[in-house]
C-alpha cells in the first residue's frame, strides 16, 4: 500500500492511500470518516476502531515526546542504540490487542524510518517515513524485505 500520512495535532490524522486502491481516512477528535472510490462515505466513532486510536495515540505521544501518555495505553520495549533503534508498543487493553498486537517504530539516529502496526492474524500495515518513503520497493513486496529494511542496524 502506498500513500501519505498527515498529522496536524493531537486529534487530527489523515491517511491517504494511493495504491493499490484509493482511500482517504480522516480522524477529527473522536470522529472518523473513510472515503473510498466508488463507495459511500463511512463515518463512525474512533472508539470502534482501536487500531486507529492506537495509531493516533502513538503518533501524538511520540511526536510530543510524551512518554507518560504512551505508557497509559502501551507497554514500551526499546532496543538498539543512538545509531539504530526500535520501539515496540504493546497495547495494555485486551480489547485493543484483539485488533492491534503491537506498534513498532524503527529508526536511525534521531529519525524514525518505519512505523508498523501488527495485528494478531499476522497481518501488518507498514509506513515508511521521511527519506525511507522514497525507497524503491521490490515487487512483490514481502514481509522479509520490510523486516530487513526496517530492522537493519546500519
């Protein structure tokens, strides 16, 4: 999946998917709207989508450097050093864990490169951030490639 993620403060997150389909997801406070080509707009409360709530919470707290807010909803595991690091956020709430097994952020120096949301059925959504988003992806894209790329300790 390719697209863009826009963050505009603690209660505003936009996700624009451009490939392999077109979809726009907007979070405004506790409200979510999803627009997909050829389908009616869907609106629902954020609490009905724990994976989106987790994404918003994690992004907001990480960007603000607010460890206390992260720890309210996730257990945190950190690995690596200044050159290459990984944060693993595991939801505390069992209801959320049914949809989101873990959020993983990999980076180098002070730059996050990969933001992955893993679900319990072995699926995942991975966002390449910053310069990493310009990387030419292999076809077919595999979990092994993503793991190697995101987790590389260079």
